[in-house]
């Protein structure tokens, strides 16, 4: 699916890897035995996939779920909170509208956004309208060999990919008391081996069929137009971490019109995925 240049630049900005490894940072305040147990767990998964070489790279590789398995007039609204240096915000206007109109959604949350918005995550996770999903530890594309997109390097091994998925899953579970079962990588790019690794970690990998706001760069008019092309069983992606954008305005207008047309909004867990 075609994306704007601005979208590409937005994702590329501010996502360089840290000197410390992800697991070092995660386990810095935990017993050394916990880290050792995790390293054994991670190594076992790496061994299982060590002889698999990916042949695909993109948004819609084998195993990525992009639609709901239904003929009903429903749309799964999914919203990313990416946690870039310029994307730590919270679109309260959008969330308030969803709450007022009883519109459910699946929220993909990144580790760094959690660090800046912990109380907000706790509040959102306590609302049955919303289910919390996994948007990765460092917002990296999901690769087992370091492929890149939009200037952003992906995870460079199975072990690093396990860190990207599993450590954020554990963090979310420690806060919400519920392990996430859906994963969307930074940029929503994958290779097919990475998808299999995510499945091994009990995550379904989620893409999209409606590009709702192109990384929060669309005008309100473009957001609305994207939604109004919806057919049955779509998965829409927008962003909830850029309150300065026009995502909320366009989404709110689109939802009002789509409801008049007979569409309902659902969470991913409400339907089988295709």
C-alpha cells in the first residue's frame, strides 16, 4: 500500500538502537536468575528457527492478519502508540469520543510510550471497550536478519526479535495483568519467519486493510476519505499518540457517517482473523 514521504520520515526519526541491549535494560532491576531463565528461553526459540531463511519482506507477508473473517458490516479499529521522541502524546479527544459513543478499539502500545504514559495505560486497560496489544519494545520492523524500511533498521536476529516482542508483552502483562495476544511491529513490516516467531510467542501478527492516517500525517479530509472506503471486515490503523494531528477530527467524522451506513466497530478479539 502506498504511503506518503512524510510517513516514511516520521517512522525513521528517532528510532536508533541503544548501546545497551533491550534485555539488559529490561532486567537491570530484576534478579540475575530471572535474566538467565529468560536467556535460556530466548536461545531455545532461536535454535528452533536458526535454519529458516526469510524470502518475503513487507506489510502483507504470509501469516499477517489484515481482515476480519466475516461478512458483517464491521470494522476493527486499531490504534498505535509508537513512542518516538516526537510521538509520546495522548490523543485524549479521540479516546473520549470513543468512550462517549461506546466504540471499542484495539490499542497497540510501545514500551517507550508506556514509560511516559503509565497512568494512562492503566486507565485504558481497565476500560472493557479497549484491549491492549503489543507494539514492540523499540518499535523496530520485524526481521530475523536486519532488514530495514524507511531508514529504520529491523531486528537483526531471532533473539533480538524475541526481545522486541516478548519483553514488551511481559511489561504490558505486569501492568494490565493480561498478556497481549496481538503484535504489530514498528512500521508494520515483517518477514515471514518473524511472523512465525511471533506466533511461537503466542501473538497473532496484525496488519491492516485501511491505512487511516499514514502515521498521523493525513489531513482530516484524507482520514475521513480513507475510512469511508471501508467494506465488510476491515482492519483500520490510526495513531493515538499525536494529539496535534488531524487524526481525531477525521476519524470522528468518519465514524459518525459509517454508523449511519450501518457499520459497527469491534475489537480484534471479537472475530476470527483472516
